[in-house]
C-alpha cells in the first residue's frame, strides 16, 4: 500500500495493480511453471494483466460470461474482456471465466492463437487499456490456476486487493493535488495579497485537509482489515472507494 501511495503521489506510469494482483494470486494458488512466472514478475522480467471485467451488458463487477471449458487435453476460452489494463504489453493474461456453476482462472500467454487484442484510448496517461477477445483459445490443462469452478473466493480476494491498491494510489494523487493547490494559493496574488490569505480560500483549504485526512484514514483501515482477513474488510474497502469517488474530484 505504501508503494501504491507513492505511485499515485508521483503519477508514475506502469501496470502496478494488475501485476501485483496476478503475483498475489500465483503466490497463493500457483504451481509448477506458474511459480516460475511469479519469480519473473517479482524480478520485473515479465508483466501480467488480469482479464476480469467485461463489456456491456456484463460490465457490472462480478458479472462474468466468458466461458472456460475442458475439451480433450485442453482448456478452451470464449468471451470478451474489456477493459484490461496492460493487456497489449503483458507476458501472460490471467483470465477469469465461468466453468459450470463456478468461476475458473487460467494463464494465457501473449500471442495465443484465437486471442485478439485491441488497444483502447484513455484519459489516464499512466495506464494502457485494451479489449481482449477469446475465440476458442486453447491452453494446456495445467494453465489453470487452482481448480476449475472453485475460484469464486479467490476472485473476490483479487478484486479486494485491486480496489485497495487503487484506493492507495488515489490517496497519493489527492495528497499531491492538495500540495500543488496550497502552493498556488501562496503564489497567486490578488489586490496585493496572496489569495490564500482570504477567508473563503482558507475555508476551502480547511475542507480539503479534512477530506484528505479522512481519505488516508478510511483507506488505511481498509488495507489493514484486508491484510488481517477481518470480516469487515469488504465493507471497509467499498467505503474507501465510495469516499474517494465522492471527494477525490474535489481535491
């Protein structure tokens, strides 16, 4: 979370969140060659993407229609994922799909036959997103991360980790925006006085300090709860996301 905060503070580019989500998953569920990929992710010689979210009408978090099925000695993937951060530059994609009544996850190498990646434009210059289509993409059975149809709890954990890291990044960005604004109120003069000396501006800056510190507090509480496996971790993570969504744009 400290690194995520520093990345947000400096608007550092790079696939920090997806790589760490995949690495955390492989450390818990990976086996065989998957652990070799984990080592590469740790050393920065490979990158990864998490193909989770889907386009409308399945664009709500948790609405997964991409299918993963066993066919002979292969796993076959069909569906569309959008947006996928770092998809066009990832060494592997961790694909979340539906296998029967539960979820499953598989590692798909970049350039797999049947996989089409279309880069998207974004207002966020620090991240790159893409739409990924899987048309009968085949991977070996050992590409599955964990058992097929039993990944629901793991996917929930991944989503929590991603939201927590995004929240920490946002807090860093909020802090930097406040610092820039505060400096501007000291440098900008009106009627021979810095505008920061006027009561109206003082009140606005006081509000922003309160929002900034509250953002720190709720995000830190969510991350501590997630790390400890506390029962209220999900509630705190969503509370942090809601607070940052409401007040982040005000700073």
